[in-house]
C-alpha cells in the first residue's frame, strides 16, 4: 500500500485510531461502525479524520528529482519529434 492515500478515523473520547483504509467510503464505514458500537450512534466530541500529507516533488531525494525531470524531458522531446 506504499504510495496510496490512506485515511484513519480518530476518536479522541476513546483515544483510539482506526487501521488505515484506502477510500473515503471505507473511512465512512469505520466512522459509522465506531459511532454505533461505542457511542450509541452519537457523534463523539473531538472526532478527527486523519489524512496523509499531500505529495510534494521537493520531498523526493535530489537524485530522484533530477532523474524524474530528465525522463519527463525525454518523453516530451520524443512526442515533439514524432509530431513534427
């Protein structure tokens, strides 16, 4: 699951965090299930949705930035050469 967006439901009242899930639909199911089982269907104060930080190109190591940029340039040049 590396690289995929993963969401977690956090209940501050119970001091618990759900296992990571890949979709917002699965996250909604985790939330509803917890509310029903632990809080009688009520919304606990302070509940949170934990989302992963957004990806940034500048978070990559310098070597991957350079190599990725070169690959993109090669692809763009290849497309331009084929089009002309």
